[in-house]
């Protein structure tokens, strides 16, 4: 699929950089996770069939080419940005896809704009209950923020299957676009998410895609914290894949996404 870029300024003054392609329905809205920009979805967008509808992949605030305010990196800030984007573009029939921290954002957006959603897809998603960590682990993750060596270590340690070296290095370079405020604030946001008591109200058909080789968010955890809590949710496990299936197994992930939204059109 051919992808174009543009900017949109939300009513709150935040300017988001968007990747867009395709036309018609549904609209698949891809939300990236912590410490990376929207470029992480590029391998999937490159494989997305034109017949599968419109795609939009924003850089969330603090990342890529979007606004980088000095503060405003609570989970709720990202949620309200995405809600404002849906409203500003008058999106409907949306397949909302959230990866990692983007999965936590997507769960909240599904509660905020239920009528706009056709379905919800959560890829290696941070649970609504957050990810409590001990002080040593918190300090370790914070120590990786703000420098290239830390970005490379962070990305590499959560993968089960290493992509081509050029793909890996390019993503590390893109991670340099994430401002330190987003890195530190976003880490706190996914660590301390606390709305698990509300996700039983998610009405959109929900698919959870898990990595079978995932260590941070293994399938059993996602089953307990997401699948078992959202009515009718189901899970697909990608064998031997870690936290970044977009980079580790883009063909398998794209196929799972298309099957999940009821579109098996060949890429």
C-alpha cells in the first residue's frame, strides 16, 4: 500500500504526524507503544492490501514528528489525543489496533468512543491493570532511556526472534526521535495503569495477539488480565515471537490482523 504523511493539529494544540493510505472501510488505526514512534508499524503497512480499507498510523505525542511538550505524558493524555483524532477526522467503522502501551491506550479509547469502533485488536498489550515492577527493575528501565545504547538494549532484550540487522538498527535510530519526557512519563503510564475494573464494559469484538516467546507480557498474563476480563475476547498466539511482532514476524502479524478483522485479502 502507498503511504502518505500529513499533520493534524488537535483542539488541545498538539500536532500529530500521521501516516495514511488506502480508502474505504474499515479504517484501521494503528497505535504504537512506549519508546518507539509510529514507524514501528511500517513493515505491516508495507504489506497491507489496498482492498483492506484505509489505514492511519500516528506518531503519538513526544515521538517521531509529532509535538513534544515538556509535560503531559500520563496515559490519559494519549487517550484524549486519540479520541480527539477520531473526532477530528470523523472516523467510524474503526478497527483500533494498539501495541504494548498503545494497547492500554486502545482499551481506554474503546470505552470512550464505543460507537466509532468496529473492533479492537490488542498486540502484546499492556494490561489495564498496569505492570507493577520492583524498584530495581524500575531503575534499570529508566537507565536505558535517553541514549542509543539503551534503546538498542531495550529493543533487543524483549525480542524472541531478531529481525535483519538493518531493520533493527533503523528502528533504534527512530527511537532517538522520542523525547526524554515521553520516555520517562510513558514508562510511568504503562507501569501504573489502573482501570482494570472498567474493561468489562468494552463492547467491541476484541482480539488479543500475543507472542509465544514473549517474556514481559506472556500469553498467560494477557489471558488473565485482558482476555478473561473483556466479554467475548479471544486470543491468537504467534509462536516463537516476542514483544515486537511488527519487526520480528511482519508477515505473520499482518495475516493475523487481517484475519482478525475479517479480511483475508492477500497482501
